[in-house]
């Protein structure tokens, strides 16, 4: 049997809550780093370090840790244009203390930190947004801030979002039969399924994505979606559209949740049939070109150029964070209602919990599925887009937080990383909310307002950043400040400035900088008042006052 090509591999479903079996323990995150292993380095790369789309293991661990960032080099894609306007910077206010946030993994008894979870989940990049600001950002492996990464089944949630936009605008009737909108599907298993049943994956279809079964329909679907030439004598479907027409019904629609990638392809067809645009072009016109994205995005495509609506999306991490922030803000971006709030509200309501429970997701009790998003129904109202090997957009409305993660976990199923992901997301949310309620010394940067009773010069970047490892950083006024500190539980504080950079500045700034550097070694205590202002008290009774953004 031929090993699956990309269309199959990125369509791997989240099959239950058992991690993918391994005969031996995989390399850890550091040892499997694609740079460390030397994949595709050199011109040309060495024969034993070359990865080709036609290789049977091009998407198998550890090669997948390189492949997830290089789909465009391996197979055809279509662009999602980001428009003619300049990229809009995301405001940044980094909080080093997030790395020390701890949680207990599901089913475990030992604590783990956010920092430790990064490698435990084979993370390639993660970003945390809080109230519209980047408070944490980290990259590894094949990824940096300008590199594309495959979103896998997070793509489904993007497709679902586009469909929900059309539903909210009255252009797509959620109660209409799929076969009435797409006559080509009239005689298929989708024909008498409603649009809502397709979007919520409660269709009853004779289709299995069980890759361990060589007779599963998954393989025919993968072959149909492959952009590679079909073998001699091939008479089966040759595209996603072709394959969907062959799917048969099995049971009654609307009774049970069943995670099947073909529903996303049917939803993508619905979007295109209603709008007259490909999914890539509609995403560009409605969202991607309107939220200040920094780069074009891309979809992998089949042999006739159809975007893979179930798993083919590729983008950079920060642009995915912009998309997550748009969803958190109920479709509003910088004062413009880009998509209807009703579309997001519909997703947040969630789907049929009883139908979802029948699917047996033991790690997701009480959850549901709506508009191709996973809805937790927890007390924060969190909901998420999820993809194999660890791809995530996590939305927490109560904490005003978005977490986006790209990863290349050797285990495909989300059940492999949920124990070290779901409680971690909640722990970060709780930490950020606690910081809002009662700020701590360590965390985000403090902006200095007064030095010894004298206000700082307007827009001078005087600041202090107290880091969890006891290091002090910041700006003295026009030079970078470095040092260390030691804080006591009783509010005692000692500061040891190690020095600054040596740039010459205007006299007024130099004078202000000198006063700050003279006062810092004299600091003996601190407290944070009821307004959230930080007060640093010196042995002589002088005060440095600071606040956070």
C-alpha cells in the first residue's frame, strides 16, 4: 500500500483519546530539532538529509519537524492575499514570568511549568495575547516570526468561520439541505444533510479515517486530493469535489458527532458555491486583507487547484494571533466590524453536547462542536481550533486571552498533548487575570513615572523589568539598564544595577538617567498600591514610582 501523501496526512482526524502508539520512545524536542538533525541543509543537501514530497516518510517524525514549515516547497499551493495596506504591528508587553506559571497535567500529580511544556509538546512557536498585546512569544525548530507553518485541522475552523459569516449575513441558510445548494451532492450522503449538520459534523456518512485500516475510505479520499499524477488506469475521483460526490450515507444525520475531514471540504464547497470565490479568495477579501496581516497565507491544493479546506492552511504565527484576536473581539478590528459578531456568538454557543458525548472524547467532558470549533463550555467560555501534531488557537473570552501554538509533536492525536496543554492554557489565563487584579513585582515591564518626586520627561522610555531569575532589565532613560534584584516576602527589596549601555543622549535625559541610577542601589523596599502603581522606597525616603501599560 502506498504511504499517504500530504492531503491524507494533514487530514488525520483526532481519533479518540489514546496517543498514537510508538514501538520506541521518539527523540525528544531538542534531539529532534530539524536544524540539529540537518534536514535540507546545503545546496544541494546531502542525500541522507534530503526530504521530498514523494518520499513515503516526508511527513513522519522526525522529518515532519522540518516539513511543517516547508509545505510550499513540496507541493502546489494557492495564495491568500493580505492586501495592499501595510502590516499593523501587534503591541508587545512581554511578561517573562509566564514561563514560570505552573500547572498539573491531566492525570498526573507532578507540577509542570509553561516553560517545560514548550518542549514537552514539541512546540515550534507559541504566542500569548492578552487584551490585544503580545505578552509571551517563543520560537524553536523550523520556525521564526517570518516563517510559514502548516495549521493542519485548524484550517477546518477557518472554513467553519467563513461559513458562519455567510449564515449570519443570511447568505447561507443553515437549515437548507446541502444537496439543494450543491446539486452535485444531491445523490451523495451529504444530499439530505443540513448545512448546520455539516458545520457541526453530525452528518451520518459511510466514511472512516482510521489509517490502521487499509480499506478505510480515507485512502481513496487521500488519493483523490493528491496533486500528483494518478496511476495508469486510475478511474476513481481525481479531486476533492469528485470524491465528495461518492460519499454514501450511513444512519441518520444529526444524532452523533463524528469528526470527519470531508465535512470541512463540503463546507468549503458551500462557501465557494454561495460566494462564487475559492475559499482562499473569500478568506482574503473578508478577513486576511483587513486585519493588518504581515504576510500572505497559503493553502495546499488538489490537482485542479481546490484549496484543502480541511487541513491545507499555512501562515505565520503572528498572523494567526491576529485571526484569534479578531475572533476574541467578536469580529471587530480597530473600530471596524470586519465580520458579523453574530457569527462568533453562534460558535461560542456551542453545539449539541449529547451528540458530542457519544463520540467518546474522554479528555473533553462536557464539550461540544459548533461551526468547526471545539467549545469547552467551561466557566471562562473558552473555545478552540485544533489540529494534529499540536496546532492550536485557544480563545478565552473571560481572560481576554488568545494563545496560538504551532507544533510538530510526534503523536498526531490531540489526546497526546491535551494533558499538558489544556490545564496549561487555563493556568496562564488565571495568572493573567490575577495580575490584572493584584499586580506582582515580577511580570510585565514597569514604566517609570516619577524619580524622587520629579516626573520623567515626556515619552522617555524609563522602565524596569523584574524577571523570575532575579535579573533586572529596562531603560535608564536612553540607555539599556542591566542588573539584579532580591525581593523579600515582607516587601524588602535590594537592587544591584550592573551597568548600562554607553550611548550619549541629550543633557536632560542624561541627568534623569543619572538620578535613577543613583537611587536604585538605595532601594530597600517596595509596595504596590490600590491603583496598581509600584512604589520603590530608598533608605533616604525617596521614591521611584512606576505603572504598567
